[in-house]
């Protein structure tokens, strides 16, 4: 571990650049890496800077080996929390600009500042699209898989008058408890909304399989807030992660069966188009949903978010319904009644959204030409 103490501004910049180059040149380091107080692996290098105010900071760094992209966020030391759950290491840091920072296994999950970008879209896009299908809906039954930080659930509750129940399924109870302690949207989230929100500690894929065994069990909306299904090491080796099962054809088929036959909406985290292997998966998921499983209105939407690798992440939204639109209409956002969206957006309860609004919902499906051609052939 290398330390640089009390340097003037110019020298600090030079030394930081040199140390960063050393870090990038290191051959053996993880997909995500940061502070490793209990790790004796000499192949990892932490860059620690201490300035004249005695504020010590580290870089939380994530590298996408496939494209040679490295992204870092400076956070303050010591962490607000560092704990190991049954499944993963959990850390909470404070940062100068982005507020509190939440990491799992040293991979950044969210920051207070830009968490609304991703989570508001994942919550409000499917609800609003359901409203466009059914402008005067009955009470909604919603399933949320993952998202133990609670942000998506907190956003859904802005539509509380239209919701019957939210079943929130997450595997790691510790993530939920930590979020409730450190992030304001999760304070008392489940205790204050116990009449609508059911917290279920379970594996998401297993929960879906078991729910299908219950007669007449269905949801109007399913939101899958899952982590990455895989990544590539620096030697090109594919590392398949536990969440990969949530992207299998079998799981997507189970989701289809669990959605209401009268009309349902499915949305899930769908990676960034800036990484070639991700873009191939995005294209394959489109084929699986549209051609193999007969979802309708399958569209890839994009979200700008600074602290995610390459600054962009996407989602797929897909419908299950008895009536379908012509293909040229499905690819045209004007097919949808945006006045309905505006009406419901203006009637939402609680704090205003920071990222989501009807215009960004509508434009989220406008992609760069090369991306559109890659996905939609």
C-alpha cells in the first residue's frame, strides 16, 4: 500500500497520475477493487491520498477489461460501515460530491446523487406503461426482484393509491438492514408501509418458480433489479455470476407465465451497450423475449448515470397482453397515450422525482443508430 502525505496541489496531481498508471499496469487485480485492509494480496495497490486537512481518501475503481475502460470514484476513509453478510462484503462510504456510496464486494452499487437516474426509471416506466394500457386500472399487484437498497420500492409507493401489494424479494437481509440505516429513502420503508409492502427473503428465481405453483397467482408488473450476469477477466476468461440465472430463457418464460394474461409489464436491468459482449446479450435478450416467448412491445431503453461504467446503463421493458400493435407502431413511441402518463405523473404523491418525467420516458428508447441497428437488426 502506498501513501502520499501533505503534498502541494501540483505535486499531488503528478504523483496521483503516476500512481494511477502503476495501478492500471498491475496485471493481477479484480474487476472491482478498493480498500482491502484485511487482504494481504501484494498484487493489489490502493491509492491513498492524505491532504493538509487530514482527510484521507481512497479510490473505488472498476475496470471493464473487455474494453480497457477504468472508472474511479474518490471516497473518504474510514468507511461509515464495513461488514460481511452471508453472501457478500458490504461497505458504505461518504464522498465529497456524490454523497453516500454503497458497494457490494467492492463494486459500486449506487451513490445518493445519481441513484435516482436508474431507480426512478425502473420504477416509473413500467407503472406508466401499464397506465397507458389501462388508463383506469384496478389495484396493482407488483413484484420486485432484487434491489435490496429499497429505492425502487420507495418510488413505487408514489403510486400508492393504485397499488394493492408490492412483494419485494431479495436474498440478502443484511443489505436491506444496512440501507435502512444509511439511506433516507429506506428509513422505515417496510414498517411504515406494511399494509402494502411484503418483504420476502428468498432467491428471486426460486420465488418465481414456487409462486407459479400457486393457483391463480399473478402480477400486473414485475421489476427485476438484478446485478450483472457476468463479466470478463483481463485474460479474456468469462466469469459467470450467480445472477446469470435471472437472464435465462427459462426464467424469462416463468416471468411471462406469472404476469397477468389480461396485460402485464416486465422490466429488467439490461446492461450497457458500450461493451461488445453486453451488446450481444442485449440483442439476444430481444430475440428471446420477442421471438421465443412472445412478449410484445419489447424495447431497450437507455439511462445516463455518471457513476456506472461508461456512464450508461439500459433496461428492457416488455408487455404481455392479448392485443398487439403492428410492428411499425410498436417501434413508434407515438403509439402510446402520453397524456395519460402526464396525468399520472402530476398526481404522484411524495417527493418529486429527480430524473424521471414523461419526456425522458418517451425519449429513452431513442438510441444511437449503431446501437439500434445492432439490437433490432
